[in-house]
C-alpha cells in the first residue's frame, strides 16, 4: 500500500508526540534503576498523579497548562523524594521481592488515594492551542504536537546538562557506576538515591502533564498501560541506559503510529511488544544495555 508524503509525515509526527510521553516515563525508570538498582512498578501512577496535579492547578488558576509544568514538576519531585525516604529506603538492599511487592502495593495505594481525592470519573484538560495547526503544504501539523516535542527535548537537554556538567551529576553517575567506590569517595549515596527517585518522579509528572494537555482523558487507573510500555522501552533500550530510553521511546511511538494507520487501532499496543520480543531474541540485554560479565 503506497503512502503519500503528507500521510507519512503525519504518522511520523504522531509517533514522535506519543514517543515523548514514553521517553519521559522510561528515562525516569532508568535513572532510578541506574542509581538504586530498584525497579518501581508504581512509576505509571506517578504519570497519573502528574496529570491530576496539573488539572488541579488549572482549575484553581486558569493558567496555560503548558506553563503549569513549572508547578507540577516540583510537586512530583518532592513526592518522589517522600516515596524514596518513607517506602523504598527501609527495604533497599533486602530481598528484591520486598521491593516488588512494595511497589505493587503503592500502585493500589496511589490509585485509590487519587479516586478518593479526585473521584473515579474520567477527566480531561484541553490545550489552548487545540485548534491551531501549522500548514506544511500537504501536511497540517497540530501546534500541540510541536510544543510537546520541543518541551520534551528541552527537558532532556536540561537533564543531560545536569548529569554531565554539574558536580551533582558527577556524583549521581559515580553512584550509578560503583556505589561502594562512590561512598568511599565521600559521596552521600543515600542522598543520591533520594534525588534520583525525585527526578524520576518529576519526569513522570511532566509526562502526565503532557498527556493531559494533549487532550487524552485520564482517571486514577490510567497509569498501568503507559507504565508497561515504559518498562518495555527500558528493556528494549537496555536497563540503566538513558540514550536507550530516548531512542527506544521514539521507536515505540513511531511503531505504534504506523501500526495504527496500517493495521488498525487494535494493533496499537500489540505491535510494540512484537518489536520488543524480536529485539530480545536477537540481543537479550537490549540495544544499549551492558552485556553480561
């Protein structure tokens, strides 16, 4: 089936937009895992909380929801710090089953807590630019897609500068590479755990804001599917690899977009896991993961 250039560009940009949500989620998962060697299965609920926090700020202030990223990110960062200190720190270093069941328990706690606070009905948040499109000849690009892509690129660039150009980033990367050596060098590894978890939660909150502003509905139970896809992207790109999360997220977004157009919406979720299985058969460590010793 031949695809005209305009349709091809539409598939590509829709995939890039969707990929941005997955990238922010997966990057947070990888940052937490890289530093703490902990997998937080409740990470998807942080996206849901980010959407509700943004919605609450919008209802209270009426400010452009894109600008509310500046309010939602600090709230989720502090929330992530609290989760690490109160929940994960007491079980860190114990049996991995403790961490798994703890994160599963947090899923139910956060979902039911959100339902208690905001109700269980679907909510939505409309972008002020929802009717604005950029005419590119044979292709019309929604302005929201462009804003979301640029906002994600800006956040990733900021994260890169933080990790590579600051003393904090050096300490965080040292903790990720060799925890004991970092501790012997005078780095407070517990503080690095706390801040890594907070930044990971902030990225998930940012993903929730972009999810809500893009016009998608959300409810207290909507974090499960994005979380599963984020973990699949992490496995695809390689555990602990932020570049892998970025490229994997872009690949997943475009793959979903192409599958939706060519095979129908029923294949939107399935095609991603077909790709994942194929990659794992060829390279079990993922595209950018470290090979086993």
